[in-house]
């Protein structure tokens, strides 16, 4: 499944490039507002938006089996809206100042504006689903949205981050990342070959798990110029992810005290963060996390084995490689 030169996202999305352009047009149509401040923030978000990974997955799943429908482009825009709303809210909750190397909404405007803007993006998503008049996408996305909210609350409610265990971590990334990715893939099938909904939903879920583990790995291995956010940001925000979770049982008492000191410090210094990153390297935490990401990637790949072959299916396979081999 893996190879020396992983595919780029534009290569993966080549079979649906024209449709993704229409997704961006749909996104602009859905969020249009006659209130100046909202219009201003919308324009900014369109400039700093991501690479449309989730909408791309939705459209690729829509084309597997050769029964694609144009309504899927609207649903792809809605999925991106919901994802963006989640990021705006998360940045506000975490008081993050950078996202993909650019100032966040709360940094550019205010914490209050970010919360309201996230609500606006969610409400526009719901309005657009209502316009489509089909209850099934509402059901799928409502379940994903609920899971994401519970995941965020579960993380905030954790009194002692170092009591977080591996099961807690998987439950968290299932809620916060895999739920929406699985929903995107299921929606693509729903408006394509609906008989493929279950395997493609499972594919999206497993891919989302692998994607998030790699994302958490990159926080330990990439610098700000590569990742678009400071390396070690999760540690700075006292978030325990899989690389650190994997090594906690093997730490010496002195090493454990080093970790506890960082988590007790409301504003840890760069040197303290670097020391924890070194520990994860030395104790094999990064290798363990990568093994788990590859295991989820293999499960995602297995879900595609019995599906109709073609350019879309090949692109989905390539998306697995991209998810685990990317450097940002």
C-alpha cells in the first residue's frame, strides 16, 4: 500500500477536479450574507480554507459504481462548512492564534466573533440540508455533529490529562475526526451507488482514525514552517495524544516527573516541550503511533477490496497512502 513517493492531493483529486471547483462555488453560494462583518470573515475563511480533503472523499465515493449525482457537490460543500465550523469553534476554545500558518478567526477578530461565526456556518449547513429536502443526509450529518460535540466536551471535561488512556484517545478521535470523514464517504455513496454505503462509511471511519493519528504524530515531528502550526502545540495546550500515551507506562520516575511538571505549568517553555518530544522519540512513542495509523489504514484499504474498480476507487486507495505518508 505504501510507496517511496506518496501521491499528492491534486493527483488524488484529479478525477474530480472539475466537481471540486463546483463545490467551492456551492460553498460561496451557501455562506453568502448581506451583513458586512460576516461577509468579511467568509472571504477570509475562503482564502485560508484547507485542501478539500473531506469533500474530495465524498465525491470520489460518489463516483464509485458509476452512479454519481450532482447533488453530491452541494453535500460536499455542506461537509466542508461543518468541518470549518468545527475548526473555528475549536480554535476559539483552545485560544489558538494560528491555523495552517494563518491567524485564526478569534485572533483576527475576537473570541466572541469566532463562536458566533462557527454558529453561522453550522446554521447555513442546516439550512442547505433543509433546502435539499432529504432527511437521510440530515440524519447522517446530525449524528456526526453530535459525536464531534461530545468528543470536544469529553476532552474538556478530563480533569487530569495524564489519566487519559489509549481507549479514551481512540474514542476521542473517533468522535472528533473519524465521525465526519465516515459521514462524508457515506453521503457520497448515498447520492451515488447506495448499495455501497456501509463499506464506504467504514472506509471513511478507518481512514479518519489513521488521518488523526498521523496529524498528532506531525505535532511531534514537524516544525511550524512545515505544519502551519507550532510543533508541540498539543503539549503546549496540555493535550495527551498517542505518541505520549504509548510511553507513559515505561517512563522512569524522574521522566514521569518531567512530564507532570510540563502539564502542571500553565505556560510551558519551549525547552520543556522539546524535552517531552525527545522522550517520545527515545521510548518509541512515535514508532508505536505510526504502527497504529498503519493498522487503521490497512482496515480502510480492506473495505475497498470488493468494490467496483475504476479511477475513483484507485483514487480512494491513493488517499490512504496520502493520509499516512503526508508531511503536513
